[in-house]
DNA sequence: AGCCAGGACAAGT
DNA sequence: ACTTGTCATGGC
C-alpha cells in the first residue's frame, strides 16, 4: 500500500472505520482515497484497514507511542464480548457491531466535544468542533489544526466563540476551559482515581451533567465502567433491563453500552421502512 | 415547514 | 424526588 510508512496486523474484533465514526470521536473523515484522516495529540494521521492489516502514515515508534493506546489496540475484546454472550440482547448487539473499540481520546478534547454534543446532532457537532479547531487551534498542516487547549480557550469570551455557532453551549465551553486550566477540575487525579471521583468532579462544570460526564470518563479516561445513558440507552434499560443491568456487564458497562446504543438505534430506523 | 438532535438547568409540583 | 419549559442552531 503506497503512501503508508508502517503496517501492522490488527487484533481480532478491530474495525477501524466503525470505531472512528460511531459517535465517540468527531474529527475523523474519509479522504479522497477512502482512508481515515484525523488529528491525535496535535499530529495528523492517515489510516487504512484492509482485512486484518492496518496501514499507518506514521512510524512504528509513533504508532506505539500514540495510536496503540488511542485505538485500544492491545485489549482483548474477544474475551470481553464472549463474556457478554450470556445476555441474549447483548450477544446480538456485539455480533452486529463487532469491531467497535472504545477510543482513548485526550480528556480535554473529549470533555469539550461532549459538552458540544448535548441536544445536538452529529453533523452539526462535527461542524462546531471543526470551526473551534480552525479558529483557536494551531495549524499543523495545510488543512489540519490541533484541538485548542483549555488554557487558550479560557482566555476567550462568548462573543469570541460566536463564529462557532454553538448556541447556548458556548458559555459551557468557557466554564469548562476555565476550571480545567486552573486545575480546579484535576484531570491527573480523575485519571488515577476510581470512576466515581471523576463523576463528582466533572459535574461541577456548568453544562456538564451525568451523560456528558460519563462520556468523558469512558472515551477520554478509559474508565470502562462508565455508562453514558442517552435517550437510546435509556430505552434499552427501560425495555430490557428494568431491574438493573445483567451481571455479565460488570466492569465493562461502557463497552456494552457502545454496542447496545448502535443496536437499539438501528432497530429504530428499521421500523420506518 | 416542522420536528428533533448521543442534554442540562431552573422552576415548578 | 419527578415533571416540564427553555435554551441556539440547523440537519433532515
């Protein structure tokens, strides 16, 4: 495969396009060659999966340092999802969406992205985040920008953010930027402490409720027991698990959630045909 | 054209 | 403790 510096055999249960475009991250796009292009930790990457080979635009060292962790490359999803198999619903969901992994994004980008996601649709979420990076991030290539730091955003006003057209969320972004850059919300501590600590800390930010907090903990801190409940997951818990989540989800509620979310959502579209 | 979007918050029972 | 209206904006 030309244009790629490095290739590596993927583990089982690894679907690049699916995991990068399933509502966890909002900055990956398919380029003119059908490759996935996005920015991680201030560097642009182009990736492509053919069967069980992953092609990367970076060196092996760079892959090991950044992407291996970002893509949750070394986790054994086979064992985890096999264990989910004792629950019939979850079993079907895992089969249908096999290959989705939980990304480990940067905490600040994750928090900020999911603040923007509230009461919003994915195409528009992407647009707002894209304008945020173009306006206040650093240009790293011709058409690629880093995600602006909390420190940078903490110096801005809601008027400064008006070009984003983020609506009522602009003031939430600023409150988050200020608290995070001051260290009032301590990411290092959230990272090292149990999930419950992060739940209590993150909701101190204006515009961060339970859902956004759980998403940040799951997709930004790798807390796999975090369990974001949006409208779709709420339907699932009410319809299928009125007496609580099954035992087999324990410690991996967040992974289970990811499969169930897509499964329930696609079954809804099915109704309309 | 209008409904709704991977919610949060404040005010009201 | 639950329910309801409101919040900007624009995708579909």
